[in-house]
């Protein structure tokens, strides 16, 4: 009888603990986001696939909404919205921004860093404004229009804010400069400035160094991030292309290893897609203006010294003989009959000659690595049907600006 009494008492004690635990969970969860009912101690362990927790969160989000509560053990967690739509502009921009910041300043920003977000907003806004009709008019009649109100003043204020930030970084570098051991590109420019001053030759000033660094910061961030952002929209328009990329990534890289530049040799389809994205979006259609430094005879015509020359890139990138049906997105433009990558002399997305983009090599690597890494881990999901996605730029001027959009990224199993 004594043993039976002990057993009954133990059962009552356990049942009481379970009831208290359940009551505490119900009471404490009264105003929490919805979610599956947790078991005492174990929580929602049986609703979670421990081999693929992100996929489990995606399934729960489909049932309970973008914000939900799960208990892992006795601890509750509200995971970020699994598969929720978002604007990729600044998330995508953080990668290229950190790469160029590391080269220029030996500095990296966190993804939520307010300084980097502010700089990217300034870069993004200026790239858009420079592509609007008013800025095209202003660039050609600036001596007449500079005193009028307009968006050119916003561009100038943005440029001044960017330059002020960069100038502070340059001054910090100047104060701690060791010419025998440069830390980054800014140090190299400052060392050259000092050498020029010692020789009594015209050289850089702190102000000119800041302007050069600011130009590289803007170009190194905005062009690559815009190309990636436009590229993701194109892949959602053509899901069959994305699927082929997934297959190639799985075969060559696999799910775990980080993509490497050397993988490009074994990934002709990804290489072709990256080139076709750049060809198709034609990011800087009219290139940067050049000036004839002397009287020049070209194809029987005389181009006087001081003439502005605009070497349009779209005349090459959209050449119908080199790229049949150039208005369509076709990675096959850069593939031969055997499925191997085929280079084209008409691919001049980075300009050409002595004034070719100084960051061409870096940008090529970034586009390949970032796109490979994104598609290695995620599938893209559009909020609209592929046939309804409009790829038309919202502005065409200095650059072609992609339309604003949101997308979902789904973790791959």
C-alpha cells in the first residue's frame, strides 16, 4: 500500500507540473504572434525538421503568417518572416559596398549599419536622378540652368555629403599613414601625393584624393548592385534559366562549399547568363563622355580638339548580327553549339581602350560570385506571374534604372 501511495503521489505531482507548465505557456503567449501549440518541456520540437530548420519555418509561415511563434524547448522564438517579400535594393547593395569599402578604406559595414545604408541611398538616388530627363538637359546647359531650382541641386547636395564622408576617412588615413606599408587604396594615393610634393611636382591634394576615392566608392557600389538587382528580376521572368543555373551550381559547387572564381571555368551557363544580363540591361548605354585632346581624323572626318565624344555601348551590345534577336534575353548569345562559353568582341559593357572601366576585373568576379552564392542557397519567387513581369527600365539617361520590385527567397533543400 505504501508503494502504491508513493506512485499515486508521484503521478499527481507530475500532472500538476504539466498543468502549471501548460497554463504558464498559455498565459505568457496570450499576446504573442500565432503558432503551433507547444508541448511542455519539448515545445514545438516535433513540428521542426532539425535537418532543415529554414524549410520548417517556411511551412509554418504558410500556415500562421509571416510572423509566428515557435518554442524550441521551453524557449519561445519569433523568427524573421520566412519567405516574406522584400525590396532587394539595399540587401543586395551591401555586398558590393563592403567589397569596395574594404579596398578603399580597409573597412566593412554591418548589414544594418546606418552609415552604409545612408551612403547606399545617396548612391542609388543619384544614379536615378542622373538618368532623368532634367539632368540630361542640365548636363548640356549647366551654365544657363545652374541657378534654377531642380533635381540637379539634390544631386549636388548628395555628392557633397558623400565627399564629406570620404574626406574624413582620407584625413584619418593621412594622420596614420605609413608610406612603407600601405593598408588600402587610399593609403596608396596619399603616398603618391607625398612623393609628388617632395619632387615639387603638381600632385594630388587631400581634396582631389577624396574626389577620386568618392568616385570609386560610388561606381564600385552602385553599378554592381544595380546589375545584380536587375539580374534577379530577369531570372524571375525566365524561371527556366534559373532552374538551369541551379542544376549547374549543384553539379559543380554543391550545397556547402563557397563558390570560387575558378568555378567559372566549369560553369559556362552561369558565365553566359552573367554576360547576357550585362548585355541585355545595357546599364550605361551612352558610356561616359570623352573629349578629343587633339584634332583627330576618323574615317575621313575631322574631330576638332575639345569636341565631346560619346562612344555609345548599346550600338555594340544590341548589334543584331552579333546577337540575333538582341531585344530578347538569351544566354545562348554567349554559348556555342557544344554548350561552352563563347566570348564576343562586341561585349563592351565596361567600355574599351585606355579609358576602360578600372573595376572591370573586380566587377566580373563579384557578379559571378554573388549570383552563384544567392542561387546556391535560395530559389527566387516573384509576386506576379513571370509573363507579367515588366523588365522595362523606369528611367534611361546616364544609366538604365530597373523597375522597383519585391521578391521572396525560398531556402533550397
